[in-house]
C-alpha cells in the first residue's frame, strides 16, 4: 500500500511509528472510537485531529476521542483571542486530507498544533494516518516533533 503524506513525513524525519489499517464502516461517524474498538486499544490513547479557525488562520487541536476540544483552552495555548471550529471543507483544503482521515502529520500547510497533555500518560498514542481506516501509533514526543507542536490541557 502506498504511503500517505503522514507516513512519508514520519519516515523522512526518522520517527518510529506502527501502521494500523482496518476496514472502516461507512455507517460509523465516530472515527476515533471505531479505531479504538477495532484495534482493541484504550479509547483514551486514540486521538482525533480537529481544526479551529482564528479569523482565517487554522489551528490544530489533537484530543482524546473520548473527550471534546476546549476552544478557549486551545486559543490560550495557541496565543490567539478567539477560535471557532473550522469549516470542514476549509479543513480538507488546508490539510490535504478528508474529514475522518485528517492526520496531524504531513499536512499541506504547517499549522500551529497543540496536543492535549493527556497524551503524555501513554508510551504510544494513535492518530489518523491520513485516511479513514488507517491510524499510526507513535510516541507523543514523536508526534510533537513531527508537527512542531506543543502540549497543553486542551480537552474537556
């Protein structure tokens, strides 16, 4: 199977990761919870990539699939005044990925990225590998390095 921009970027950076491919059920809209169930891992170790809009500038928030993104906390962590969730079409255009398969790694544009600090409770976490039904498992530090991101309390 051909690599995704995420796996290509991780490989180029020399960051260790494990690919996890599974058959995505088209009827399922909770992609992260589906991944946790199919892969047989703790849902708290599976993270979803969400995009928020700060007056036309997109910010990436990565939170456990069991929680929600706290927009005020993400705004504070990113140093902006106010955020709202990004339009899904804009998110797809800016990242090069489709909703449900948006990876925080290998996006078309380098965006400010904040990972919820609970990721640091795990040796490895799971994030989208760049398409529905495909996750990558890697150390939180590897994800932060790949995205030039920071960690902060952004989930509720």
